[in-house]
C-alpha cells in the first residue's frame, strides 16, 4: 500500500494532502484518520467519501477522496455532495431547536398547540419532545402509502395528522425512519410560515455559507455522488413478522435506496432522509450545537442542554436494538455503538454509515459522508474506524 505523504508543518497547522487517493487538509494529530480513508479507498471498501473535524471553529480535518461514481470515472471533488439519508434528521432537529431558542416552540407543549389537526386519533397528548425523540407512536404512515405519496407534503402531513399512535407516546422510542422530517418540519412550517426546505436554506445554509440543502437543486446535479445501495432491506426484513413495528415502519413507504438517485427524490422536502451536503458543511452547521455560535448564528446554553435531557433508553421498537434519545438527537449507547464515548455527546447518522457527532465539552464536531452504503441501518465498520481514530487523536 502507498501511504500519503505530507509537507512538514508545525503541529498546530493542518497539513496539505496531495495524493491521488485523498485530498484536502489534515492536522498531523489526525494522520491515522487520513490513512484509514486512503486504505479503505485503495481496498475498494469505499468508492468515495469525505471526513471533517472542527475544533472550536478550526477545521483540523477536511479530507475527501475516491470517486463519485461506481465506475470510478469521476473523482470525488472538494465540492461533491451526496444524499446523507438520516444524517438529515440532525439538520431538521437543529431547525426545530432554533425555533425553540427563538421562543416559537416549547418542546414540552402539545404538538396540537401548533398543529391543531394533529390532535385527531387520540394524539392530543403527544408533545413536541415526543416527535423529536422518536417516541410519538407515529413512526410511519398507515398503509397503503407510496413513495410518491411521501413526496406530496400536504398529503403526507394530513395523513400523519389523522393517524392513531401505534404505541403509548413517550414510553419508548420507535425510530421515525422517513417521517421525522414531515412531523417536525410541519411544526417549523406552522410557526415560521416557511417550509422546512425554505427554512434550512434561508435560516441555516444561507447565513452560514454552507453547502447544505434539503433535496438538491437541478443546478447541482452534476456534482452529486449518486448513492451506491447496500443489500436490499427486503433481504434484511425477510424473516421479520409482517405485523411488527419494524415492518410497518420500514415498508411504509417501501424503501429502495436507488430512489435517492431520482429527480423526484431530489426535488422533494424529506427532512428525515434527503439532505444533500458534504462533511465540511455538516461540521460547520452542527458546530452550532458544539460551540453555541457559528458565524451570525447562536444558540443558548439552555436550549443546547435540552438536547441531553434523556427521553428514552432501551430497545427501540422499530430497530430492535438498544438506543438512547435526547431531544432531537441520539445519545451514546455503548451496547449498540461502543465506539462512541459514553460522555456528553449527541449524534445521529444515516442509512449506509454517514454520521455527524457533536461534543460540546470539547467544542468539537465530526462528520463522515460517503456514497457506497454499508449494510444495516445504524453505523458501519468504516464509520467505526474513522470515529475511533478521531477520538483517539482527541485524547
């Protein structure tokens, strides 16, 4: 294997990476991260990927490499973006928390206070924090429900408002796989008058100057890295009882990763799954949680503290693994993600392995995105390798 070479720099300076495998800058403390990315690309474990680490506003890691396409004909560039699946949920949660910080939403208030129609079906007692912690009992749409239905914001939110909860709200989490952005995005729309997509563009991406959007504009199509699907969910779900919450949630609508490569998906407002961005943009954006202020945006310590107010802990009713949720984000759960330190950390990730991690006590934000999706719903071996190397370097 040919390892990357770097120019000599003082330890506090990021080093420029100039290699056919990995490009960007990397502080010498994080050499193991850069080397791990290079090794995975050379071994075909990765097709294309990017990793970034921000420490108190300093971008100490900003690296990318590989290719945008499965045929490996188009290099992954500095401005390449990719569908990050459920890492999008972190941006949606941030949007809601910004509304909380501005006094527009109270996480302890009933959802129906802002969205009166949501009280139907016995949901008048569901609180905003239940939506944000995947514990509302409304983890997907009642069938029949198609992916085209999901693209229709009015239809999909009206359907969610009319449903009855599938379990007692607030008692356990049940991962809101695809409807998290519709539920929470409708709250944002009700209190701001902006759709979730519009709010992210005007109130987050614009002020911060980051390459982040819900969906993807037609003008950006040529720089998107299409996702490369993992083994199908059908194989994973084949032996699960059809009436289980896992099946009811993950098949309504039936999900095919290839959908993310279509114009209809990119045009939709899916705050639970269709964010298009890169690692550099994610660490700058979500540093608002790690640091409290980024550029012109700020968030109070009280609002950030609410994230760490544990809402549920235990086996998730949909994903069937132990999870811990605060308000809007996952919290470390060693039984499921042992490579995340059991500290004051919040995070979430996307189908296939992308993730972004916030560590406020170290004013640090970490992100990894890729186009080749790993099997499973939560994390990946590659995510574990990079994350472990980053936390080792931070010690």
